[in-house]
C-alpha cells in the first residue's frame, strides 16, 4: 500500500513528465512547421558518370574515388516509375546502397529524376525508359569491363526483365527483382485468371478513354494511391508518429522514411508511358504473353537466358504473389530462384526484413554468380524470421476464416462464369454483328471496296497500333500504309496502271504484302507466284496469268535473269549486289515526301466486283491454275476468318505459310486486317522454331494448313510446351489424330477446322470444335450447299432418269457442290482466269432448269446432325473389290504408326484388273525401320480388308507443296513394278499376316 503522500509525489512527477513531453512535442511540432524537417537530406555519396535526357547514371563512391575496373560484383539498380531513386537509399539505417557497399558491391543506379521537373519529362514513353536502361547497361559494362546484375523494385523490376529481353541478355549476368508483377491479370485477387482476362479486356475502354488525354499522373496522386492501398499501415504510422512526437532523436531516425512516404518519394508518371503500360501490360497482358513492342522490336521474356532471382511478398497487394511468380512460366529459358518474405510491397526493399533478408541474399547471389557459381545450386543464408500469422482471437477463428474465404472464392467464381457468358454476348454485339452486316453489303456491285482501302482505314483509325511483326521488328498500321504509298510513287513512275497483271515473285517478307496492297491501291492485279518456281514452270505460270510486269525481291534476281519470257522486271528491296542492266530497282525511285506526289490515277479505286489478285491452285494433281480473287472474295474470306475465329484487335495471328497461298493471303492476312489485329509473318514453317516464335510475339491465333501440325507433334514434348499464349489453331487439313494431339499438347487452345477452296464459293467451319475431325457446317446460307452422288469408277456425277442429280443420304459420301447466285453475297463464283477451266467446274440444270452449281471436286459426307466430314479428293479415291477406298482415311491410319513420319496413299491401275490397288508410299521417321508385321496388324485392326494397302513403297522423303500437301501424281504414274522403281517395295501377304519384300519374282503375285 502506498502512503497518500507517495501517491501525490508520483502523480506530480508523472504530470511533470507529461508537461515535458508536451513541451518537447510542441517544440518539435513548431520546428517541423517552420523548418519542414529535423535533419538535413541524406544520401550516400555518388557521382553522375553519364547522362541522357531520360536518365542520369549514378555510381556510388567508396572513399571518395571511382575505380575504373575491379573485381567487385556490380549491380545496377532501377527505381519504379512513380518512386524516386531514394527508395534504395532512404536513410543511413535503411539504405540498401550502404549495405551493398559495405558488403563489397559496386553499386550503380539509373536515376530517372522527377519527370515533372525535367524538360519534356512528361512526354517520355515506356520505350524511352527501357532503351535508357539498356544504354546504362552498355555504359556500366564499358566502364568496368564485365557483366553486371540488373535489379529493380516493382516497375523497376519490370524494366529489368524487359531490358534483359530487349538486349538478348548482352552484358547482363543476372536479373534481380522485388515484387515485380509479370502476369498482370493475376493481380486481381480471388478471381480466376480467365475471368480476370475478360474483365480487363471488356473494360478496356473504361481504362483507356480516361487516360487518353491525361498528361500523366502526378507524384501527389501516386502517393495518395499508395496510402489508400496501404491504409492499415498508414494509420499505424500515423499513431506511431504521435507516440514519439516528444523524442527528437526518434523523430530524426524516422525523418527520411516519413518524408518519403509523405509525398517526397513519389514522382510523376508520364502520360505516354502510362498509356502504353495500360494498353500492353494491363489490357493485353503482353508482359506475360509476349509480343511487347519496344523501340520497334518484338520481345518476350522467354528471351531471358540469364539467371533470375525474384523476391515476392506474401502480403503484397501491389505485386500479388501469383502475378509475381508468373515469371516462372514466362521466362522458360532461365534458371529462376524465388525468395518469399512475409511482408508487403514496401517491406521487400525497405525496413528490417529487407536488411536482414533481402539485401544479404542479393549480395550472396551476386557473389556466388560472380565466382562462376551455377544458379541452379544457389543456396541462400538461413534465417530465423518467424512466419506471419493471421491475428485470430482464438483457436476457433481459423476454420471460420477458411469457410468464409471459400464462400467468397465460390461467389467470385460464380460471378466469373456469369461474366464469361456476358462477355461472349458483348463480343457478338461489338465484333460479330458488324462483320455479318458487312458480309451482306458485299452483294452491292457498286459499293467501293478494296484491300488497299481497308488498310488505309486501319491506318487512319489506329496509326500507332502494331500491325506486321517480322524478324523481331514491328510495323505499325501507319508505317505500313506509308510504305505502301511510297511504293505507289515508284510504280506510277514506271507506268504500272489499273488493270495490269503484275507478278509478285518474292519470299515471305513485308515487301511482299506491301507490293500486293500498293498494286491494289492503283487498281492493278497482283499475281502471286510460287517463290520456288524456276525456268519452264515459272514461264508457264507467267503465261497462264498473262503477266505484263514482274516485281521480284533481291533473292530472285538470278532466277529471273535466266530464260524468262518477260522483259519488264522490277526489284523491290535492299540490294547489296550490282543490278542487272535490264532490271529497275524500285527503291531508287520512291518519293519519300508524299506531299510532292500526285497520282495520275485515282487511289483505292476498287469495287467489290473488281479483280484484286490471281492466286494459283496448289498443283497437287496437275499444273497450277490461276484463280480470280475479286475484292469481294478477299473481303468475304477475311470476314469469315475474323468472325469464325472471333479475332479482335488484341489478337496476334501467326502465319508461317507462303504468302502466295490462298489461306495465307485471304484467311490469315485478311483476317488480321479486317480485325485490326497484329500479324506475324514467318520466313517459312519450322517446327523447331515454332514455340520460340509463339512466345516471342505473344501469338494467340496460329494459322495452319495440311500436315503442318504433324511436324509439331512429332517433336518430343516438354513442360515448356504448356507456357504459351495461343488460344486458337485455325486452318484446314488437320487429321483427327493430329487434332487430338494438338489439343493435348497446347492446352487450353482450341481448333477451328474449316473447309474452303481457292476458287470455290463455299465455306464450312467447325466453330465449336466438339466433333474432332469434322469440317463443321456452312458458315453462310446452308441451303446453298449440297452433297450429291458420284460414280467413282466412271468419274462422273450420277443423275436420275429425269437428268437431275441425286442428293446423298446421311453418312453417304458424295461430291460437294454450291449454288452460284449473284444475288447473294456468298453466292458469287469468280472461277479461273481461263474461262474454259471455269466452265469445267460448273454443272447446270442440277435441281431445276437453268440453275448453276460449282463442283468442288471433293468427296464429303454429312452426319445426322448436319456436320460435314471430309472424305477425299476426286481422283484420289479409288475403287477396289467393289469398295470405294478413301486415301485420306488410309493415310490417317498409317500416320498413327510409330515408325511412319508421313504417308501418301494412291490407287494404281493393273493390267486386266478392274479398279485400282492401294499403294502406300511411306516416309519413315529418323533411325526407324519398316516393320511389315506391325503394319499388317495395325491396318487389319483399323481398316476393311479392301482398304489394306497391297503394296508399300519406302521413300526417303515425300515431295510436298509449300503448304505441306503431298504431291502424288508422279508416284502414281510410276506404278509398282520393281523394274521401274529403285525404292524398297513390300507386298501384301495376308496368309502370313505381314508385308514381305516385293521382287521381280513376286511381282506376278501382285498382278494376280
């Protein structure tokens, strides 16, 4: 018990202390009000060794000097856009710079300054920052003579990733990041990734419209946003400040941090940089998907091949763990190490946890790699930092929290499913209905319509949007259209005129497409020539297409200079060799200043009916024939592609087919232009570089044809195959087994298989993908398309006693025909340039007197649901023992065998025998051998006896077109006689249930 006097004394002393605290607190408040701070500003000593308008390059000093080269680990620090560089050097006790220097590191920093205080600072783009960091890497590397560690916090880490990819890792030893999001769509809490993607993309207009006219975000606004997202911590700091208000020493220790978080540490975010960040990284998520364009170069994080150390905060609400960890899926070619801290965003680089864990591990990592350590074997220091627990009041709160959390997640997912359904409806109204309306407008013959006009419209509407991606470089719609106009100036000078047939003889290159559009812009007709034609085959194509002038690339100068039946030859493209005297280099005649050019012809004069280009048939069964492609036909195919694939401006289409092919020019190029999306043109198809291209460009839609996809799945699968952005494979000619393998390997992508011919007036498409192997249903007006009975033996359409054709029954194979109807936008049939060839594909009086139908030449069947299935090409299907044998079916079965790389099946006529025997030409996989017994067992399991191949021919390689279609007619003409064929032959031996070598002595068995 205290005596009353003692209590009084204690109360008086406490009161004195309180008065002292109030007095000191008042003095500190007054000093803060009048002077603004308790201490002088702090920073570690540094020297600016280089500067550009965008940044200054700091090197932090040791003992007041700067050494040129030494053996210390070197690190280049990158601050985020909205934070000042002092984030790494906030105060003596919180300075990452001081810590790293004390450990023996050579510390450098990219200082972007305060953009609002710099000349043209608020006009900086995202590209300016990446290129600036790249320049800084160059200068540090030159200065110290060795590779460096590139490190960044938050957005600074994003810059580090992108710079490493942009530079292809040159001069960089490793990348270190702190709370840097990679998959921005994973930064939305408690929402499935596909839902987040739809929410962001559908809400893109709400994101882009408000910032379209903003000059940027001020530092004050950035500070406010940070505080709102860290409200709990902000309140705690506020009360802590009042508890130490009387203690000036404590206030001094907190001074720099208080002022930094109070607003001084936040700088403005320039408007152009912010807009690109929102468009490319938030809306289209290209940081994760790939295909981000920096300084005209397409980059992907898959290009990073140096080790990566990234730090993730388990309580980080700025860079949420799922978003940060996505670097593991994006940088598939790098060795990656993760360090998780139980802290928030700021605590990753500032505070006791960062000084005890982050920066010690960073230096260990640097020192380990500088001493030739393998990142895969890096083992950081052990820490005793306790795990952070949720502040439950008692032991029963945990289960309650889990139940509540599960309920919230479930609600979010249900909402997400509803959002997906809504977004599909939005797609229909925003994209598909206008496209369908445009299709109906195509019936108007007088309506102005041309490829060149559509390109011009895209250029005016979105001049800065990326269009063409080629060899890592990007052409915007504006730049592409400008180059088209420049080429037009040269064409006009050399008397290229409307209606003239002009051959384009080039490899895949942007100049190919520029030439096509430029010719269309003046009303000339582009003749798309196979790049591999030579001599007689080239002359045949030039004559068939009535070519008057020829545009070539430098690669075709030699082949165009030898026995070619045309004199007007023009080169378009950079030349590093002498130009033949009889050729003209168009590049030398371009008028760059378009204001000084006046065309003698109206530009973009095309109408729907006008001839736009000539495209040759593939030539699998004979000489290629030029097919007329009107502006309407091109636009129809393009609209069908865009609508069927639901292609939008955010998509990136991958075209590895030769541009002279119809699917490439009409479906993939056309679909991209109509949709305003991005188009990747590859030099050629390569299975080995396919996935590298997909990741590099952020491809979402892959165009395929023929057996291209077989080569993809023939490669060994690996875990990296799952890391891609592809949502859709779209094309035709994919066999069922290949289709299933594509769906399995490239999950979660889908396949849209369509049927169309270069010259035809019908399009079928399997839009749902539910029936694997089906070509689907008619895209437009199903009543125009029919299957009719066909006599395979005599090679003619079957008619009834009244002379009318006979429709096929369900699941009965017949020839596909389509009604010609000029009153319907899809019913037009332009045919071949040669009218006689056109008439051979038309039949009249089919169902009624006077009607006309196009005959496709393909056999299909239709199931009970109305879905079509491709059977074979007329002429390929043959009859044996009263059964029609589909070569495609047999090829599909043979292609499933372990030792078969590719198969071609065809019928061969034998003397004194009805029908044709089936012959299979097999190309074996490398280091595999033919197994006759295995082959017999396999075909006996999957085919009827009549469909079993009677002869097998082993070839070193099957000859194919550039679109992977096997050319059979030369194989068929050679027959099966061992006297005429040097390849290994095997004959059918049903008694022994195998295939045995076919010799001259056995040949009579085949004949019998």
